[in-house]
């Protein structure tokens, strides 16, 4: 019995240390662990928690950061090397990024940090700026979300699991310097008392980049007003941010397994050198955000660890600002021309926008082991946000001349999920069944000339979702899984209420609904190869899009999308020092039920439909010192061209799956072209990995790469990095 | 002090101007082309979506007049933004920031590739904003670049697609009590060597348009400029109506009649009333440079609250589109309530005749070729989703029309023009 308690305690501590939601660890019931897994096996499985998560019935693509942590890679780089994941970035470090999963993007994808929705963090923990040293792993769920992630995610979710230092006292410091005056630094410090009852630490990072890479931009002859494409260096594109979280807590107390109080502060400052394209440069506009966030996390296991409860709170006000007051325009040579009629360069009116988002976030998670083979799970997430602000140069209600941002707008959401995880046939078959309840309440003002201007309304939307996931193991290294979910996304504030200007309210808006299914098979031979094949099917209704009604616009439920996606992922260890990896993703998502037959069956526009990666890693030991390691790597990344416009199916590119041909219609002005990017690097690690030095060259052939229409990303760049672990 | 900075050389071409000016607008194509013209004639058809930004569709060239059911997406088609188009001679022009996503403003020119017979992009002029434009003849064009000045008109050569200078009215228009004033953003039109440009006045926030909250002025001012010299001559005013032309639209809502007069539509659209009021057609007769104040067609006389946005004058008749219901801003792209009517130009007291044989249509709005003369015949744009009509009808005589072609694939018709050398 004592041995059993020791094992359970060890398992629980490992679970908390790894930061994964408790349901993940309880994939295998505790009793079963005791019966079938000895202590040695538990110790071995701990480092492969990423693999554990990746092999649940609900499929997750787990981006294991461990190997990349010593490299000068960004999280975006690492995620882009994963099957089925496509990150689109609008420029250099700190630029806006969005994840595309199975043709979903934008609001259809939700983001989490350690299982908690990241809305309260703004862009502070965005994967485009978080150094890989701060992260344990990234879990990417496509279409089907586990109970533990509470959000109205129509198409998927990204859960960033922050790094949890092991050992009693650890210090990790990393510094990276790269092209474009890029500096990235991170510090992770953790300490605890000898008895483990008290702990404290700090996680912090700093980023800065001038982002002054050269891009092909239209350079205008002022006399003739004719533009020609020329290479110019971006000149107002600096990004700086700092983030720090200090925390302290108690552990292993009778009343708390873990009580952690944290205080996070961050600041982001960015210059805006361009807008939605690089056609027109800006030279003075800036933006940023900051917040101070107290957090509390409580974990307690009861009843012989059969009941586990976890609670998280965060309260904060997120401040954002945009300043656009240049009374003139810049050209791509950085030359400023005063324009008397302009009060800003982004818009003629300019902007002094300040917004405040008052957030309250609560996540409650309970798991109850009702039987050695059955675990109940309940997760409730509440998020409330109240937006206030002002822009002296912004939109005003026409009849009262009051800045619409002065009027508070609130949105609160509750996402409650309950699930049952079961194991049958000696764990060969695992089953997850869950239901979810989505509820939102939006409160704001409607602009209406027909009734009354500035009339306040409160709108509610409720929906039920459900899902099911099955996994069957044919052996220790071969399994198949099938999952499906009826997913929901609730309309948001602006979609209901419009913006008081040219976007009208629409109170009849329905939540988006998508039926998502995954089917996959995984096979591996440890130390030799691993291969996985996954199929994804989606059928999406009532997608909310901004529709032009002539002079005004309105969010409406319009598009319907269906289709399949295929992902292939393989890794092969040719020998002890040589590893090969490759993956490809093909997505065939198309419109259906269109009122205009022209685009019936057309592929989703502005959505990559084929992308692939391959890589070679070499690893040599005992080169300069005993037990040191030297590794070198090469990654190749390819994205097939895609189009800003819908192309009728009959006019799509020919060639197998449309991979080689050209469209049978001239869409040259609407292309996001083929992208091919090569990255090479090398890494030396001292014995015990206390010191690591690395060098990386990204985009070594200096290819022009675009993730978004006419916004060029950086060309060739050099990066060096040093990691110290104490 | 005159501030004309136009290249002198092109003004040597003035004799050609008078002959060319009638072909500048939507309703002004030559009646009967000769054999040489016919040999080089191309028809251009723009169709696409106008509901979800970016508003992209396809522009296709036809060697022969389209007929029957038409699939407008062909291997020869080129992707183009759908917010209408303008045409002059062998060219199509489009304002760059309409319907696009890049935010860049300017003029994009298309012409027919002689090898493939397809339309291609072959010239571009950039602008800092408000880029309304007007092509007067093959060598003379005007456009707005508000970054160069709100009271300046830029000149360009449509053949070379290069800016050639500017006309500065900053010191010509006199003092104003308004805090904001610009010119040419809603309307630029020309005839008989004179350029007529709108003068918009209002607040800095409203920029003189009804779409940003500025109230209607209750009158219309047009500046009259001598094209040859670039000299400002005068400002003409028409009391009692507001808003000629349209600031962010390829449809400038005016036309040159075959009688040599300029006919202008006042749309009357107002955000404040979520509809239209006071829409009208007025004119400047041939040989004059001021409004014909004894001549006006008021839309409210026929359907209160409707909007007139297209006009065509041929053989003593004026053709226009009038709704059977008041316009609502909420449904202005979808309400299928518009009919075509013919007026006796010189006898407005006589009730207009509804053109027969045509189903009701949606609002022409962004299409400048709502009514267009091609090969000497009058064509009417018709979009009626309920009856699966989406194309053009041609006037067949006795105020009736028959279907010319119907676009079954490619989206809604937003432009149709005849291009000729």
C-alpha cells in the first residue's frame, strides 16, 4: 500500500511538474499503472510526456521543444516543421501571426497557455515572440479538443505548455543575437526548500529586433507617379517586448498539493512600417500593449487521489494603444513628405487609440476516477472582458458626436465540458466521450437610424457540442484512432453589434458550427522509425463573414465549407548519428451550397492547400570533450502557391493534386507564390548540457518568401545563441 | 497666379480633343463603327462577387459580342477587382483601391494583348488617395492625389500612364466657411475643352460626403477649367440638389449624350436616412459651360426615395433606371426593384416609358455601364437572381428590349464595354 502511495505521489508530482492538464496523465488509470508499470518504467516515461499527449485518443500534434531549445529557432519555425500546422507571419520578429489548421484560421482557432485561454495575455505569450526556452511543448489540436481545453474553438486549438524546471534549484539563461539587430534573451529560475514545501521562481524573456530586412517594394517616381519594384530596407519596423513572471507557492501540504501565486508583467512596443500590404510605407506610426497580471493556481487531490481538482484565476487590465499622428506620408526611401490634409499616415484622420480590456479568467478542472478503467472529467472556463477606451480621432456616433469607444462593451463566455474516459480490453481500446456547453453574453450599443441611436442591447447565445474519440492499440507500437466533434464558435462583440460606423449590427447571427473528424494510424519502431498518417474531414456551416451590403457591411452566416485533409509524417534514424524526417499536408477544403454556382466546389481562398517539410539531423558525440555533442541540421520547407481569389474548380492548376500546374485563368495579381526555404545550423553542447552554443542560417538562399498577400518576410539571416544551464 | 505644370507638347494635340471627347463616358460609343473599327473591336466583360472582400472577379475579352449563355471565366480571363470599371478607346481603367486589400490607391490600366487577345495589366499610376480619375482623350487624363493637395488635379497621359503635371486651384476657388474642401473626388467630366470637377465642402471628419456624417449642402458646385490652358474659369452652382458623382466608385454617374450635352446623376444617398432622397438628373447642354436650370428629372416625382445612378442619351431619348420602391442602404445591392425608363429629352412633362421586355434588376451602383451604347445599340444591365438573369438586354425598338446575353458562370455583371483602337 505504501509503495502504491509512493507511486501515486510520484505520478502526481510528475504531472504537475510537466504542466500538462491532469486528464492527460490520467489517460492510463492510476490503478492500472500500479498493476502494470513498475517504478523503472514510470521514470522512463516521464521524459516522453510529449509522446504521451501525442498518443491520446484525441489526436494532438505535439511540438516537442526540447531538442530545439538550444537552437536559435523561433517557435514559429519549430511549429511550421510539424505536419498539418501552418503558421503565417506578416513580417519579422513580433509581427502578427496566425495558425492555419485544416483550412481554419483566425477566430476559429483558440490559444491556451497551460490549458487557460490566453485572451487575458493579449499578444504577450503569442507563439511568435515567446522564446523556445520558455516552453516545454506545444500541443496542437485539430478540430477535436479535449475536455480540459475550454473554448469555443471551431477548428482547433494551440496549447502552449510553459517550461517547468526540474531539480531543486535551476537556472537557465539563453541569449541569442541575429541579423537585423535581433536580440533575444530568456531567464528561467526556480528554487524550492529542501522539503519541497515552498518554491519560487521567475520566468522572463526579452525580445528586440529592428526587423530592417530588405524587401521588394514599390518605389514611386514622384514626378511620373509610376512605381517600380525595388529592394529597400524596412526602416520603421522595430519591435521590443519584455515579459516576466515571478511566482511563489507551497506544495505538498495537507490542504494543497500545489498553491501557486504569480505576478506577470509585460510590455510590447512596435513600430508599424506597413499595413495590410507593403504597397504604402509608414514611418512614424507606433503601437503597443502592457499589463500586470496576478494569477492564482490551486491543485488538490483527494480521496486517495481519485478526485483531483485544479483552479486557476487571473484578473487584469490589458492596455493597448495605437498612435498615428504623422501629418504626411513616407516613401520607401524613408523620405517624409508633409501633407497638410493628413492628420495621420495610416488613415487621413490619424489615431490616438487607447483601449482597456478588463479581464477575468477562471478555469476549474476536476477529474474523478470512478473506476480503475473510467475517469470522469469536468472543466469549466469563464472569461469576461469589458472593453473601454477612446480615440479622439476615431469614429463617433453621428447623432451625439460621442466616441463610441467611450461606451463599454462587455463579452462573457462560459464553456463547460464533461467527459468520460474509459479503457477496455486491457487498455487496447480507449474511449473518450464528452459533451460541451457554450454560452456567451454580449452587451453593447447598436447604431440604428430606424429605431434609436446608441440603444443598448444584451444578447445571449447558447449551444451544445459533443464529441467522441476512440483509440485502438494493435500492439505497443501500432495504434489507430478515430475522433469527431460537433464544434461551435460563438459570435463576438463586433459581429453582433457592428462598429458603430460602417459595420451594422446583426442580432440574428448564429454561432458557427463545424463537424470535424480525425482518423489516423501510427506505427513506430523505437530508435528506428515512426510514421503517422492522418485524415481529417470537416463540414462547416454558418461561417461568419463580413458581407458588403452596398454602402455598409454586416457580419452574416454565409459560407459552408467541407473537405478532407491528409497528413503524412515520418521519422527515420538511419544510424546513430543520422536522423531523417519528413512530413506533408494536403488539404482539399471547398465551398459548398453556394447561391452562385461559379464557386461551388472552389477551394478556400487565401488558404495554403499543400505544404511539406523535410529535415536531416546529424549528431556526433565526444568530439572536443568526453560526452559533448555536436549536431548539425538542415530543414527544407515548402508551401505551394495559393490564391487570394476563388478559382472555379474547373480552372484550378493541373498536375497531380494541383501541385505543378498553373491556374487555367490569369490570377497573377492574386498569387501568394511558392515558398521554398532552407535553414541550416549547428549546435555544440557541453557535457551535461550545461553550455550550448549554436549557429543558424535561415533562408540560406535568400528566397523571397510571403505568408500573406504582398507582405514579404525576411530573407537570409544569421543567428547565434548561447544557453547556460546551472 | 496660374500654377499649370502640364507638358506643353501634348497640348499640340488639341485638334483631336473635340473629336474624341464624346467617347469618354459610358454612353458615348460611336453609333456605327466603320469596317476598320470593327476589325479591331473587342468587348470586355467584368463579373464577380461584391459581397465578401476582397471583391475579386474576372475580366474577359471577347472578339465578338457575347450572346446566349456566357461563362465569363475562361483561360483568357484575368482576375480583377469587381467594383466596376471605366473604359476609353482600347483601354480599361480601374481605380486600384476599390475592392482590394492592399490599401494602395492609383489607376490600373488594362489593354488587349495583341498576341493572345486577352486583357492584361499594362500600366499603373500611383496616388496618395482619393484617386478619382477621368480620361479625356488618348493623351489627356486627370486624377486626384490628395496627398499632393486637396485642391489640385493631377494630369496624366493615358497612353504612357505617366503623370504629366497638375492643375492647382488652391488660390482660385476663393474663401470658404467650411473647414474642409476638396475637388474632383466625386466627379470629373469634360466636354468641348472644358473640365468640370465637383467641389466638396464639409467638416474635417465628414470630408464633405454623406457617408461620414456631413449634411447635404443643398446645392452643387462644379469648378470649370479650361483643359488646354489649365486655367480655372468659374464655379457653377445648381441649387436644390446635392451630391453629383460618387467618391469611391467606378460609376461616376454621368454620361455624354449624343446631343453633346453632359448629363449628371445626383444620387441623393444619405447614411442619415439609410436611403436616398432628392435624387435627380441635371445637364449642361452642348455649347454651354453652365447648368441648364430649366431642365431636371427628379426621381422622387416617380418613386419617392429611389435613386438614379445611370443615364444614357441617344436619339432624343434619355434612358435611366428608377426603382419601384424607396432605396434602403441595407439592401441596395440585393433589392431587385429597378426598371429602365425612357424619357423624351426635350419634353420632360411627358411621362417616361418603361422599357418593356426586361425583368426588374438590382441597382447598377458600381457599374458605370448600367446603360451603355455599343455598336450603336443601347444595352441595359440586368441582374435578377430570382429569374436567373445576369447580363445585358439590348433595345430592339419601340421601347422594348430583348436579352443580349446572360452570364451563367462568373458572378454578377459589373462592367461591359466595347474597346476599339
